[in-house]
RNA sequence: GUGGUUGUAGCUCAGCUGGUUAGAGCGUCGGUUUGUGGUACCGAAAGUCGCCGGUUCGAACCCGGUCUUCCACCCCA
C-alpha cells in the first residue's frame, strides 16, 4: 500500500521558479557581501551539542534539534537516570550532536579553532540553512536560510556604520524600498536598568520593554512590576515611554535619563558616532531609526543591536537582525576578540518580495530554443545544430520523442521557451533552419551561422 | 512548550440540520486526420472526503486521539 508522501512540519519543497527567485536573492546578497569585502566560509550542518547548548538561553536550548547518538544508545544509560525521566539530563546522554541553530555561534567556534590561520580583523560571510524546533507560523519555518556577515577582531564603530550601509545596499539592490533599520545599544539598556535599580534584572526588564508597541505601556509596567522591578524605578522610566521627535532630540532625552550611568553614557556615545557617520554618508532607501525598546536579544550582544523591519504595510516579522558582541569567542576560550555582524532572513525576504511583486520577470531561466522532433534522421541533424548552439552558449534542446507537432508546440508554450526550430526534410535538403519566434509568431529561414548569431 | 484553527480530485473550493453510485472550475490526458502553438469544441482519467478509533441502522458531516495548516502566546530570521 503506497503511503501518502509528506515532508516534516515547517519544511518546504521549492519548485524551479521558487529556486530561481531564491537564487536571485542569494546572488544579490552575496555580491553585496563581496563588494563590502567579506569572504565566504561554511561550517557543518550539525555541531557538537556542547558547542550549541547554553548559548541561546533556556528557550534556545529547547528549540535546538538534537541528533540521537548512533548505536544502542539507551543501553548506555544507567537505570537511575532512565527511571528519573528527566528529559534534560537524559538528552545529554543520548544525544551528543545537534543541528545548527544559527550561524553566529558556529562562526565563533570557527574563529577560535582557526585563530592561528586567520588574519584579523576577519570579515566573513556565510549563507547556509539553520534549523529550529519551533512551531511554524507565517514566515517562520523549522528549516530556513540565514545570510550572515560578521567582522571579528575590530572594536571600531566604523563596522557598525558599514553594516548599516550594507543593509541599505542589499535592500536597495533588491528593490525593497522603505525598510526600517532599527538600532539600539545594549549599554543604553543596561544603563537604564542601572538607573531604575534593576541592573540584576536586565533580561526581564528588556523583555518587558521590548513588548511596548505590542501590548502597550500599562501592560509593560505591569509585567515589570511582576518581575520585581520597584515602582519607583518604573516611574523613572516615564520619559522613555514618551520618547518622540527626531533622532537628536530622542538622544538628548536619553542623555538626561542616563547622566548618572557611566555605561549608559558610553552607549549613547556609541550611538551618536554611528548615527553621525550614517548622516554624513547617507542611505539610499532604508530609514535608520532609534528604538530603545529593541531588545531582541541573543544574550551575547554587548553594544549595538540591529533589527530590520519590512516596509510599512507588509505583515512580516523582522527580516534581518544583528549586533555587537564583545565576548562571543570568550565562551570558547579566546578572550578580547570583539565581533559585530548582521543577518538577513532569506525566506522572509522572499515572502516580502513576493508580497510586493518585486521579483524581476526575467529571473526564471528556461531553455532558449526547442527543436521539433520529426523523426530519427531529422533528430540527428537537430542534435548536430544543438551541439553547435550549446558550444556558442545558447541553451538548446531537442524534443525527445516524435510526437504530434501540436504537442511539441504546446510543450514549448508551457515552458515559455521563446524560440522553436523546425528542421525537417526540406530544410535539411536546403541546409536551412526554420526559426519561429513563439511570442510574435514570425518565422524565418536561416543558415546555421545566422541561427547561432540570431539566438546568441 | 501553551491555547485556538484548518484538512474533500494535481490546484482552488462546493457538499443544506448525518441518509442511496461525493460535485464544479482550472489543470492533466486523448480527440477535432498527415510539419505549426498559446483560442474554440468534444471526450476521458482522477478522491479509502488527512490518518486511526468511537457513536449510529447509516458519517465527508457528530465525538476522541494523532498528523498537518494558519493564528495568538513564548521566542525569533
């Protein structure tokens, strides 16, 4: 009995048209990465669990796909552990490998492992799939591609400036106008937490603050109170909730809130450096926006935090994110190597471009010319011409079977093949080729030479 | 991981409060005679109604479980 074929939840097949579209995005991103001086690396699709576990917080650990050990793994588990039914402890005994969850941690591992071969600062890009055991939603998959560019070994804030330009360059090249690059700084968040007496509750504080535009001011305050942040501290946040105006005035407001915090003030200095650079250099289509509520956060961001929102009106989560992490390689034993990077969510970008109808029409590649099959000897003559065409860079093919001409023409139509060649007895006798333009319907008799030059 | 939602031919969907052989459009395939298409006309194939179980004389329709879809949390690209 044949079973109904299916693929796992949150994964997808891609047909030729979809692959073409995705390749178009890949190529656009890749060429911008290279123009900006990044070099490609690749890492394995799975890593040792110890490399990944604990790097993304508790939530992250849950979302990591674990790979079962080979062999009779259960026999090696002792009875006590087996009886205890403690999934966390059990997992580490029966699974020692896990699928890549993002590209940043494997990159950190790579840098530490290859530190002696790398010339710092090292600018690398990486375009590979990652896997998360999340529950799928629109624009959220369990297998998806990230396109990352990172620099390690430079504390210069010019990197941040460059990454904003890189975002702008990619989205401009894709024709996606009006993206919003949100920027924030971990030091500013820490500073605020310090000022309100919640420095030990930074994560709780930022997670709550991050929800501001989603659940509103009151609910955010409520959540903060529930997490043990004192009312007096929350009161000090009031100016934050009323933050409006242009970039400069928002920064001024922040300055006054943070003037007692050394770290917060440092964060503001960084922010001002970056924005001054961008103001001077300009952006083509993107908008840079300060967002103090932006706290998406991999726990390792220490400086700038970025997130990119699709143009207004498109219902989609962030299509890119990134930031500065001063001590990522520290986890793997290499101290004082600062990193900063950004990521593009290919699958979401594809959905947005589809939504806005921004894919160029010419990206689906099809064969340029189809030879009609009239029989054995005609096919042989066709194959000779096809060989010539291919050697001259023209994609060409012979319809493989001698079917009714109508069928063969229909096939050319369905595949959107722009030209058809008829090579039958009379053409062979006169050493000519009948070329038909499938759009205009025009036909002309050509020599092989002319055929090649016409199609090139 | 929590709560909700969806699932009928390849695709998009009908199918009244459970009642005989489950329908349509599009697509596919064949035909309208022999080397010319995207139009038209004729015809055909195609569904264990997501899967498993239950209630019932009888279920696509009711109930339970499971998988899948989408949504809201959580979190994130």
